C-alpha cells in the first residue's frame, strides 16, 4: 500500500507542479490586468470631474459591476492556490 502511494505521488507530482506554474502565471497576468484597469479607470470622465454628480453615479454603478468581475477572478485564483498548497500566493 505504501509503495502504491509513493508511485502515485511520483506520478502526479509533475502534474501538480505544472498546474502550480499555470496558476502563478495566471496570477501575474491578473496583476497586469488590474494595473491596466487602474490606468484606464483614471482616464474616465468621472475620475477627472468632467461629468456631473448624476452622470458620475450612473457610470460608477457600471464600475461596480466591473469590480465584481475582478473579485470573482480573485476568488477563483485563490481557490486554485489553495488546491495546490499555496493559499498565500494571491
């Protein structure tokens, strides 16, 4: 039984390492996406006070939806990190 466990561990170790590497790359891409989004957000009209309060509130509600998508991605990446033994990675 112990030999079988060692053989299986040896067999799946490269697969786990591969998925861990994929997760690290996804996190790096996500960080880049967040930085790009932040830069793009600063270029919007409401950020520079070019709209009135009513229009700004309408546009901010759509920003809330966009941020929800980022939160969902963080949750997914966090789940992947915890599956592969690195819950503090994200």
